[in-house]
């Protein structure tokens, strides 16, 4: 996952609350389901991609996509969208 930064859940929540998330992707791979999101740097205009991590610093994932979607709704208020779910590249 080159170029993806792991961040704490509360930092992700702040980005969603501020309305700066531009792109949210749901991805499934052999380890489970996870999401990434992108935020544009207001100064440089470059796009940064983030993924949340556990309290132990590992990349967070869910075993079922339905649980992940419920998490996105409950924690970040994402209630609808156009989803293009993709399998991660191996």
C-alpha cells in the first residue's frame, strides 16, 4: 500500500467532520475489508491517502463489508454514496 498513511480513528473523524474528504474507497483483500480516503493539502494541492489504524498501530480491517459500512455510517455519518468496491491488488 504505497503512499497510504496510517492515522488514528479520531483524526479520520475530524477530516470527515471538516468536510475535507474527497474520495472514500472500500477495498477487500485476503485479510478483510478496509477503507481509504483522500484529503487535498490546502497549501500544495497534493492529495494524501489515509487509512485508519488500531490502537496497537496495525492497519484496521473488518471481516464483513456490512460491518464496515455500518462503522462508516455510525462513526463518520456516511449514509449513502456511489460505491465501487474493488479487490486489492496482490
